[in-house]
């Protein structure tokens, strides 16, 4: 499995130790998460046929700098952009370019903004014009899998319960769950402990405790789970070239559940609900 930890751990990351954050961490994450969500809301009206992902990237950078934030991906391990734009069969880490979006494309835009040292990481799907019924169904399954995970993200449950909630639902819908990329702890670090697998068995993995802060970011394919990374070293695509979708929230575990730091202020997180 390719995890950031395996690739090259952040020197400030302590393997096996899951940080527990206090009110200052939650307050920092609220600000960073809200700004990242606001950035995606801002991009909503621009994600149209004919617009390039490079233009969306420029708008994201401008938005960040205007709001005293820095995109965490800019110069991160050689990545040179403020967002990832993953189109159709691209699973994640698509690199913005000068190719116009086409009617019917489905695009995941993933942004992480650093505000006062805290990382707000979120992604959603942007349907471009009119999309196919099967693309719509994939987006529905992906969002419901995240919803089911959020509903059980509470003290006493484990990271494996989160993975199982996503996998059991997505596979019952005959979709494939990507194994090669995982959710992650975050805070002052971009990628910290724990790894949040989007598959797994109930009761396995670390127990969730109030104060843990991490992302859940399932990548769901219409076909097989297998991915390959293209020659640019970033772009991950489905091996069978079927469509892939993803959505991501940054959350903090509370006494009785979780707080979602990256809610859309304008109700635009789920594009199918936003359009209704
Ligand atoms: N935001 C992505 C995540 O959800 C990470 C992107 S790293 C990049 O963890 F370098 F590809 F941008
Ligand atoms: Co993430
Ligand atoms: Co992200």
C-alpha cells in the first residue's frame, strides 16, 4: 500500500502515536477547515465546460493568498499546484493543466489550506454540465459511503469500523474501494497518524478517542479497486479505466461523535443536492 508514511514520513510524525488535540487545535482546525470549504464553494461557479483546471488552480491560489492562507500542496514533495483536479478515471492527485473541461466530465477538486499553521483538507465532486446516470450513481455511492463513516466516527469505535462502513456499503453497490491511498491524521502536520483505511474489518485498528483529528476521503470506482500512477509521478488512474469519485472531510472526534471542520457554508458539498 502506498501511504505518505511509507513514502517518506514527516520528521515530526511519531509512528504509532496518534496526537490528541485540545480546544486550541479544534479552534485552529475550524478556521482552516472553513476556509478550505469556502475555497471550494468559490470554485463551484467556475467549474464549467470550457474552463481549464489551471484556471481553477490560479483562482484557488489567489483566494488562499487573499485570505492569509497557504495551499499545503504548493511545493509539497515536488508538487507545484494549489489543488488536485482528478477528472473521470483519475482517482486522485490529478495535476491542473490547460485542457478545457468538457460537458459530462466529473472532477474531484481537493484543496488543503494552511491557516495559522493548521491544515484544512477537503475535496468534493464537481459535475461539469450534464453528466451520465452512471456518473451520478457513482457520486451518490461515494457521498453515502462518507456519510456512513461520519455517522460512526465516535469514541469507542475504531478506525477499522470506519473502513468497514465504507467498504461494506460501496461493495454492496458493486463499486470498488481504492486501497492505495488513505485518510490521515492532520493538524499542524499535513499527514499525521492515524492512517484511515477506507476498507477493513469491524473492531480492528486503533480505538477512536476524543481529540483525534483526521480526514476521511474514500475513493470509489465503478469498476475494480486497482490503480496505477502515471509517468508524471502523481496522477493515479483506475487500471480498468472506469470512473472514480472521491469526497473528503477533515473531522475531530468529540465526546459523543465528531465535528466536521470542512462543511460547505453554502450547502455545496454534495453537488447532486446542491443542484436540486
Ligand atoms: N489533499 C490530498 C489529501 O487529501 C493530498 C494531496 S498531496 C499532493 O491528502 F501533493 F498531491 F497535492
Ligand atoms: Co487528505
Ligand atoms: Co485532500
